[in-house]
C-alpha cells in the first residue's frame, strides 16, 4: 500500500496524541475517586530527575503534591523548596531510610506515585505501589532482568493498576517518525532491530562537582555531530 506524506503525518499526529491521554486514563481508573478533579501525587525519590518531574507537576492545576520520599535529607529539602517557590504547601516527608517509601504507599490520600529512584529500586517500588493501589509513573529503565519484566505483568494482571514508563525520548519527533514508518511497513517485515541512544552525557558524568548539568546534554544529531566530544552548553 502506498503511503502519502499526508497519511503519514496524520497517523504520526494521532500516535503523538496517544501520549497525551494519560490524565484521562488516570481519572477513568476504576478505583479512582468518583468525580475527582485532581490527582493526588506522591513522589518516590527526589534526586535530579525527581526534581524535574516535581517542577512539571507544580505547573499543573489538576495535581496536588501530597508527599515525597527520599532517604537523602538534602534532596527532600530541595523538593520542599521547589514547592515553596511554586506557592504550593509543603509535602509530607518520608526520609527515614531506604524503605520509608513503604509508609508513603500506606497513605490513603495518594492516588498515584512518580518514581525516579536508581534502577535497582524500580521493580520493587513500582510493584509494591501497584499492590498498594497507587497508579505508577516510572522513570526508566524499570527492569534490569527479564524476570523483573514478568513481575510487572503479574502485578498488573492481579491488580489492574495502570503503570507507565516515563521515557520521554520515545515521543521525540524523529523517534515517532521511525515508529510510524515501521507501522506503515516502509521497511518491509521487521525481524530484527538494533539501535543506539545518541545521548552525550559526558557533561553530566564528568561535571564540575558544583552543577550537575554544567556543560550540557546533547541528543540525536547534536550528540553525533561532535565525534571529538567538545562539550557544548544546553
Ligand atoms: N527520562 C529521562 O529523560 C531521565 C533523565 C534523567 C534520569 N532519568 C532516570 O531517573 C532516575 C533517577 O535519576 P537521577 O538522575 O534523578 O538520579 P539521582 O541520583 O540524582 O537521584 C536518585 C534519588 O533517589 C534517591 N533514592 C535512593 N534510594 C531510594 C529509595 N530506596 N527510596 C527513595 N529514594 C531513593 C536518592 O537519594 C536520590 O535522591 C533513573 O532511573 C534515571 O535513569 C530519566
């Protein structure tokens, strides 16, 4: 079947739209409070990524931030400061060690959690959250082994609690374009795929010890355009 540019753009736009319907599915989750106008969020881990997610959520008037869990008191304090800067009330803190997030999960007034902890914690925290009936938004990677992937499947089948991996790069224009090309059969039958992630993080991994992103992060073409790796600013 021949695909015109018009068809291609139409289906890409629809696929992109799919990424935007999460709030609706949140509100339509059967256990969600009837007629709720706001999602009541808890955060598990308030490191660099957790703080980015928190800033995004502070911008939304359909989200209340109820609680944050992180064993690092400095990170909890940074989260509280972001809330204060955004004219939000302080969140309840769960900072008594690595397992205090479990007490956050017991809180009845939390509908959903955003998890941005180190990888080795993802499966444990996300699966426990599902069994605690908290909808989960989970930063990448989610699982380290195939066995862990099956534990998510089992948890979903037993609880029906929605979970979404928050990998934003999947929704980037060029990545979605390739997805659409695959779906349209433009490469024929795909039997094997192999890819790399053009994400130059040298400025983060070898930062100046003062600012985490001091010399910038580059994606896609920009990352590959610097084979000799002179760091650029964001
Ligand atoms: N989607 C993206 O673009 C993107 C970007 C950056 C990071 N990430 C992902 O976000 C996650 C966190 O990365 P980061 O850069 O914020 O790392 P980070 O080291 O800055 O933050 C991790 C935080 O987790 C906390 N933590 C550790 N154990 C915990 C526990 N048991 N309970 C609660 N909190 C705990 C730490 O104290 C720390 O504050 C990683 O999975 C990373 O891959 C995603």
